[in-house]
C-alpha cells in the first residue's frame, strides 16, 4: 500500500467544478442575439425530423426498436413520436426520436478533434418540450407545474445544446481514450433538459455531474471489426439517459460537485490520468449552430467530399465511353483527411448496413457502378449492391492515404474544409487528372447548402407521408418566418408530424 492509498480522503467538497458552472450559466443566462442562429436552429430541427421520417421509411431494424415497451400502451399527455401513432413517456420518446434521427447517418455533423452530430440532442429536447407542453393543457383542478412551451423554447434549447457539444468537440478527442462521442450528447442534453424541466441552476449542475459520472459507452461499435447498428441508436440512448438524470435530480437526487477534478476518482483522474483537463477554445455563444455541416447525401460526413468526387469521375469515365469501372479501372488513389482514415477506411468483409455506410471504399465503388449518388437504401442488407461481386472487386482497387494538408485544413478554423481527392489509373496505364472536392454540398460555406437542405426535407417528408395535405401542412412550416414559427405551441408543431 502506498502512502497515498493509505491516506484519508479529503471530504471538504462543496464547490462545483468550473466546467459545470460555465455550462449552466450559459444555458440559463446567455441571451441569443444572432438572428442567423434562430434561422439555423429552425433549419436544423426540420432537417433532423426529416431524417427521422426517412429512417421510418427505410429501416425495418429501427421500426422494431421504437414504440412503447408494453405494446398497446399509450401515455396520457405523452410525447407524440413523429411519423407514428405512439404517445410515449419522455424517456422512451427520447430514445426513439434520437434513434430515428441518427440511425441512417444522414443528420448534420460538426468537426473537430472529436466528431459528432449535434442534432442528436433534438432527440431529448423535443420530447421533453412536447410532454411539458401537453401537460400544461391539464384542467384547472390538476396541478400545473410548467408554463406553456412554444417553439422558441425548443429553438433556444437546440442552439445551446449544439454550442455545448460543438465547443467540446473542437479540442477534446474522446475517441483518443476509446470513448464514443455520444458522451457529449448526454452532457449537452442534460444541461438543456434541466433548463426545460425548470430545475434551479444548482440542480442543473447536480444533473450535469450525474452525466459526467455516468458510465460512458466505448467507441468499439463504430470501429472495425465490430461496427454495428448500435452506432445508430447510441444517440437515442444518450438522450434517454440525459432525460432520466435530469428527472432524478428534479426528484431530489444530489450531485457530485467535483466530479471532474477530484483526485483519484474524478473524470480527469480516471480518463486522463490526471494529466490534463478539458480545453474549451472559445466561449459559448452561437457559433456551432451557424457553422454545422448538413448531410445532403447519405454518406458519412468525412466521406462526403470523396462521394462528390466519385460522382464527377463517373461522368468523366462515361464521357470517355467507359461504363464498366470494375474492368476499366486498375487503381483508385484517394487522398483524404485523418478523420476519414480512422473512421471509414476498411478492407475485408462488410457485415451489415452500419459497416457499409462507414466504408469509403464501398461508397466510392457503388457510386462508380451506379453512375449516380449513393442512397440510404444502398447500404441495407436487401440492396443488390451488397451481393454484387463488382463492388468488392472495385473496393480492392481503392487505396486511401492521409494528406497532411487536408488534415491541417480540416482543423483550421479559417479553412474548415473536408477534402478528398481521387485519382484513377485505367487498365491501359492512363492516369486521369485528380478530382478534388474541398467543400461538399452541405458545408456552411456552400451557397447551395440552404436550398439543398430544403429539398432534402421535402423529399423525406413526402417519402413517408406522400404528397397530400398532411405533407403540405408540414412543408408549410419550412416557409414560416422564424418569429412566427417560434410562437407555435410545441404540441401544435409535433401534431403536424403525427402518424397513424
């Protein structure tokens, strides 16, 4: 036994870690003055719900996961899960919506030392707001604990959850210690959930400490050879956990004020060996919601540029009269960023849809063979591409290398590109000019991003609801002024998405 192990623990405690204070003060006290932030939050919300509807339309796996645990149960004043007839408690609602938004890997993304998807937090924010909004309609002889919530509350929660998650992502690589990035969904959603539930700031810090001390998922389910569908519902799990921890705190559970900094047992000691603390390079504001990357195509974010380059290559090859890439091409050399090398660089068998949508070689091969952009259905087990021998033939001809300049530009706040360059060598030895894409559609600096997000939303709504009056009532909200939109009761907004 060492001297430290034999010493009594210091039980002074009582002072909340500065990180807990900073997050809480931001959520409760920061006034959002940026008009662009409100507009971007509305766009992000609609995009996320469009992704949820797309998942309902295309994923039988997810349809088996959602709905009440006890079939047939309907929760009075429960959250109405978009696209379904379900009325759920806020915990199951958070799991289900978070999973629907995330499952097909088509929701927005934000780069940094950590990679993540800020719209995952909508899985917690909207069910809580809808549940509280419906409870506010209870008759006068029942206890009414919460004032009516409007969509401006939802948008405010989205802006702040995005900012918390994104600011942590910039410099803090949880992947480097084997943890999944959904730890940040749990943190950001807990902070905003506490505010929505009406907790005091002290209670919010208690809830946040509960989130930090919670068991955190390993990243193993996102990486070879164990990539699997859990990566699609991990965000839903984080949302559910955030809601639960906030409710436990509301019901009197205390926190751990020094959860991050306490020697030996705290987060820094446990995960960082006590050698470092979190780096937050910029104060919380509205930067993240205004800078998020929207996924227009159903491609893992770090592969979006390669997908666009592959599509351009397809046109060039066909213009040369070459329509059999598996036999016409000898080699495809891909320069890309470090993040893509870590996340979506795979050889060998691909075992499920989650495996395939995290393989750049598969994405490129299918695009070249199709002659068009890859879609969510192309990853599913039922897709003909899964058993097409030509896909594997092409995958074997694709090699990826990290281009240090691309990695540096990816992290440079003035550049913020996500570049990939593809060079094709034909069987006769001819080498085509490299096709380079730095800013794929969906990037906040692309002029066509806004219109592309609107088109994506329309397509996803009509994919599930068809082209009738129901879909039109939803699409009408996209054209609403953000001030008018913010005045909507939350339950009125959610009811427009109700399914049968």
